[in-house]
C-alpha cells in the first residue's frame, strides 16, 4: 500500500496533465465578445431585455456550431450593458466596450443613443448593428455600422400611406416626444401625409417621461383629426390611448415600431383595441418560413414571447457569425467587407446592406391591437 507521501507525485502528475489539456483546449479556442447596448432599466427595459435575449439565443447557437476561424474554434461571449436609452450613458457604454476590446456590438436600441455613440465605436474600430431608426444614424459616414431594420423614413411614411389608402382619413394630428427617434419619425410621417393629400390639423409635443396627455389631447380634439400620429415609445402611447377614450377624442392613434409592442397592450389594456395602429420593420413572423419555429424556440428558452426586434438581433448575430467563417477572420473590417457583399436569409427579413449600412429591402408590417395584443394586418 502506498503512503500519502508516495502518492503526492502521482496526484501532481495528474494535475499537470489536466493543466496541459486545459491549456491545449484554450489555445485552440478564440474568444469573441459580442456586446449588447440597450435599456435594461427604466420604461423601455422590456425592449432591451428582449433584444439581449435575441443576441443570447444566437450566441448559444453559434457556440453549438463550433465555428472554426484560422484553425481555432470560436467561443462567443455576451457582454451586456445598460445604456438607459440615455445619450450620455450610451457614450460611456461605447467607450467601455472599445476600451475592453469588444469589436462587435448589437444596439443601441434608441436613436438618441446610437447617433452620438456611433462615433466612439467607429474611432475604436468596433462593428455596430443597431435598430436605431432615425435616418441620421447611418448618415455619419461610418463604415461597419448597420441598421438591421427599416428606417424612420420607411416606417413613418408607410404609416401615412396606410392612413390615407386603408383608413381613408383626410385630417391628421401629430404628437412627438422630442427624442431623436420620436421627432424624426413624426417628421417622416408628416412629409408623406402631405404628399398623400392629408391635412395636418395640429402638432403637439410631449416628453418620453410624460404620462398625462390631457392638455394636448384636448387641444387636438378641438381640431377634429380623424387620426393622431404619435412619434414615441410604448410607455407613453398606452396612457395616451386610454386618455383619448376618456376624453372621447375621435379617430385612431397611429405610431411607429416602438408602439407595436406587447407592452402597449399590457400598459393600455382594452383601450388600445382597434384604436392603435402601428408600423414595424420586419415581416409577419407567423407567416415567415422560420418565424413560428423561432417564436417557439424563444419562448421555450426564455419563458417569454419574442417582442419587436428579438428576431432581428438574432438574425444579425448569425449573419455576423457566418461572415466570420466565410472571411476566415474575426477582424471587423474583413467581416464587414463580407457582410456588405453577402445576402442572408433570416427569420425577420433577408439582409443585404447598401454602402451606408441601410437594408436594401426592409419589409414593414402594419399592426393593430386585439385583446390588448398586437396583431399583424399586412406586410409591405
């Protein structure tokens, strides 16, 4: 029988072998950090978490595929930061990612964050894929910046066309929340509404923190619009819908992509039913070839329904992974060159980008609300 003393070298030998094997494994792996910048606190936290989960699901699938680049297996890691939908915080998050060597970032969600943060990311050589819809997001001339959904001019104008051609309205009012996103969206709606021959009877302004819209809705009611377009987010659209009903303001409440969220129904209840209409980038997931499978997979993994842009974030992360494999590189410039060159058929859309990083063909779906939940009506 061996004594404890005689066993020590033997145990040490096992330890050394284990360390050697672990060392070989890590030498054969290449860690790729995927950053996520979005609102994980505050009124839009539901959207930030949804986007983050879309990224997480794609990362888990990429890791299961064990992609190889330069003879090393890629190991993707999610690094998520709360930018609070706040420009100053978002710029700090961008600088943190750049300083930490994160070369691929999903987000920001809010245009007001994406616009100032994009310069930091560009200077740091970081690729950015955002759902910020304000046209200015992609007008900075930065390469490797992609808008992975339709822009405000597409979403806002499509809602104006829908109001004129389908809802058959003649007079509209416009309210915006003064954010870069809300203001830009309202401007695009207004321009297209006028092209469609609609009369804009009034314009009002609020903030993205307000919950009482009695005064501006009373002003609007006096001008008798047949529809009111709101440029802003779900946490304001929901109480606005409730107050429209309480004040007997005539007509529909129209909005953009951020209103097409289950959160509008959760916050607004029955008041939003058949009153709220909104346009969102992407096709109808239920009718998309892989849409139902994605929704089921997402629900099973996170015990929550996919919200507005989970599928878009998921698609873009998988597109980036495929581009790394094709380019045989994790260098953002080489991966970006591949992205600009290729087309990728995802769950929410088919992705190909112009030289400014906008989608060449960005589908748009119009929704209304039934039983306090968004229901797609038509895709364009």
